């Protein structure tokens, strides 16, 4: 058993804010889970049936992760099981007593008594924000609450709250905003709905017609015609170029500036038809239940971004997950854009190449902006391939 006074060494600040700490505090038991890449969770120490519900917030990627999720509800206290998975999963039992202000707010917003709460605490040392999954004793997932007390995390949650207020629509696959506050225990906190269940929800790792229809509806709702240099894409690009390149290598900076130069010369003062982009459109942020799609994590959403941004995001994530090199990703992208031209004859292959370059430049700069210490070499290798194609292979000669 890990004593409550030790929570300060393992929980992020926004989690500590909702925990009542003190030597005389008697908390509920939780499993503290930390995997090898630093992600961590808190799952309540409950029956296997309810623990299975709580684990719905855990989104595994590889086979080991799926095996852990399937087996943990039934073997959580088995020491042999813990030793077998100990190389990639750290498990501890901790005392956690949540502040009444937080639990009463959860009860009121989600209309539930004695809820099953599990917590995802994200990556360490990047942006501090956590998420709470809210379920009931009948194993229904009622929704989620995101919260932070760090400036960037609060800003991102606020962006998502604004978007859900304007566009939240279950039929369209966008969660409803249930509540939003900036004054609860010093936290910015957002509550939202879900269609997720533990019985019939799942992810689809292959781009389907439902994904495409969702993105088409999003585009129809949010399209705006404006001058390119007035778009959020251009303004974000300029901001990132000024603030996010400090720690990158000279070679990476040269490639990034070449890409920005091509994009800005091509579009110049043109009027463009841009729309909202999710900017993190990938299987872990999408679920299906009862033949419906629901897309989560809108904290990076932005208006006035190029068409096909989220399609490129989805397929590129899949190619990277498959371990493809930059050269092979670009070959796959070229084939994919050839197919798109047949479906969308209003767009030429050259235009789609430009949009793919815009996607890759933006996601690379965004990655640097969120974590200045991250290596972007693999990202700029792909940018270099696109730049060479856009300029007949001569740009870096």
C-alpha cells in the first residue's frame, strides 16, 4: 500500500488539486498504473465487473496493451501476473480521497450517485491536463471531464469547450458540452457526453465511409472563403515559425522554411475555401457504438484550415503506426492522392500535394510547439520528400 502522503511524488499537480491530502485522511483504494512511455492512470479498486468499466478510458495500441486491458480486471491482485507485466507496466495500490467539491460537481453534472471514476493523467512533463471517465454502477459510461490548472492545458480545454458549445451534436458525431468552469478548485474543467460503452464500442483503424461522411459534414458546417493570409492556418504558421524552431537543428529549420516558402508563394493573396480541422483525427480519438461515430479530443481544433487535413492526419497516423519510412509514407500518400482526384475532380493532384505539405508542416510545427524538446527529424524527412516533389526534385540541389 502506498500511503496518501506519497501521492505528491506520483500524481500531477492538477490531480493533487482534487485529492484531499493529510495524515488523517482515509481514502478509497485505487490502482496506480504507469506504462513504459510515462502515461499513467488511476483505476478504482473495485470488482472485476466495475474495473472493466473503469478500464474503458485506457486506449491500448499494441498487443501487450490489449492483453493487459483484457486480463487486468480478473488478475489485478495476482502477483505472478504483476511480475509478468512488470517490465512495461508499473502497478501500485494507493489511497485516494477526492475533494467533495469535485465529486459533488460530478454528481450534479452527470446526474449520478456513487459514480465509478477512473483517471487518465497523460504524458509527463509536456502539458499538464487530466481526464476523468464517469460511469455508474450499471456499467454505463456517462461521459468525461477534462481538467487542468496549467496555462496551456487550460487554454486547450477552453478551445474544446467553445467548439463543443457551438457544434456539439450527437447525430453529427460531436460530443455535447455538459458544463464548463474555470473556478472549481483553481481548475479549468469541461464535462462532455459520449456514446462509448464497454459492450459494443470500438475503434476502426481503417478509414471508412463513416469517417469520410463525418469530415464532409464538418466541412459543410464550417467552410469559410477568405484571403489566405488572413486564415488561421497562415497565422499559426507564422507564430510557430517565430516561436517553435529554437531547439531544432539547422537542417530541420531549412526544410521547414522551404516548405513554408512553397506554400506561401503558391497561395499568396488568393481567396481560399478553408474549414475547421480537428488536427488529431486518428483511431484513439474516434469510437463507434450502435453504428454511430463519435470524435473526441477537440482541444487542437482550429478554423480556416485546408481541405483534407484530417483525412491526411488519419492515413499518415496509420502509416506511421505500421512503421513505414518517410519515403514509403510519401509513396503511399501519392497513391492515396491519385485516388482522391477520382473522387473529388474539383481538386488536382498538384493541389492535393500542396495540401499534404500544409498538413505535414503544420503537424510538425505543432509537435514542436507542444514539446520543444522533441526530435522532429522523422517529420522533416517527410516534409523534404514532399518539397522535392512539389519542385521537380530541384529545391535542395
